[in-house]
C-alpha cells in the first residue's frame, strides 16, 4: 500500500487526501461545463460546491464518530484527526445534501434541479476516494483465496478482497448509468433518487466482501441502512412515476379551461 504518495520537505502528501482533492477538482471542472445548460451561473455553482464539500466532509466525520463513539469517547482528541481514516460516504452524502438544500432555499434555486446535476459527480468522486482507501489500506475486505486477492490491511499481510476497487468499479458504473438516464429523466429529482437507490444496492452488495461486524440477520449496520435506502428510493420513484400521468393530465385540463 501507499498511504503516503510523496513528500516535499516536511510536507507529506497522503494518497487518501490526494484522491479526495482530485475528486473535488474533477467534479468541479465537469460541473463548470454542464452548469450553463441548467441555467446555473458559475458563481452560484462554485458557492454550491464549496458548501456541499465543506459540510459533506463535516457530516462524514460526525457520522463516523457517532458510529464509533465507544472508541472516541475515551480519546476525544482523535475526533479532529482524519489523516488516514475516519470518514463515511453516507455522512458526506446526506451532510452535503442537507447543506445544499438550505443553501438553495436561501438562493431561491431549485434544490432538486441542482441535486440532479451534482448526483453523477458525487458518485464519480466516491470512486476516486475509494482508490484512496485502497492506496491507504483502510476499509479493507474479508480474507479471500482468489487470484486477485491482495494484502491490503493496514495491520497485517493477509490476502483479502480488494473491496475498495469493487466499490470503485461499482461507482463508475453508477456514474455512467446516471449520465445516460439524465436526458431521459421523467421528473426533476429522478437522478438524485436513482443515486440513492443504486448506491444503496452497491453498498449492500460490497459489504458482503468487506471486513465488518454483523448486527442482525447476518447483515452489517451499513447493509441494513443501504437496503432501507434502496427500497425507499425505488418505491418513491415508482410512486412518482405512477402519479405523473395523472398530474400531466390535470395540467392539460387546466390549460384547456383557460
């Protein structure tokens, strides 16, 4: 593993932080090209990215601390250290989404419209960061006897599933699916809900290969939440699509009456 990419004097560049920064940079450049098509100015876009990234990072850290409170309650000074580990994607996704929702309400910008724009690049960034996890050696998989198994744990040399790379490939696949679906979305907010559903399915699947602790029915806490997220998002999409024809028919009647 390569937790440290290189050093310049006393400055050390860590692989995890580097991949996170690269993810934000790539997403920002891509969004800069797409934003005008959605009628979003660059100033608003940049402001939204900063708000989402900042509060996404805070949400990611807070959720990780909450999930591991038994450990951090005895060593509170470690709560501010995030050099090698200590972030969760769910915390980043929902922390960033909540912050973006508040920002959009103040700027009088459609949250769902902006969320649909951001969603593909959020999961693309996730793929970049999982490569950082792989290089860092964290978020490792279960022991495996496979040709592609690797010694990726930070603490030992046991051959394990490179589950971080599974997640990376899954994230890239979701990115492609969302980009293909976006021009065909049946309603505003569809891409965000599809992100929730597809990522929930991805996380539920990869958890079978990831080192973790089962909490109920042979599933980890992340799997239970991911399954619930998948079911809720899929049901919401189905319900909206079911109600959509009636809504359009009602609008046509109103226009005809005028």
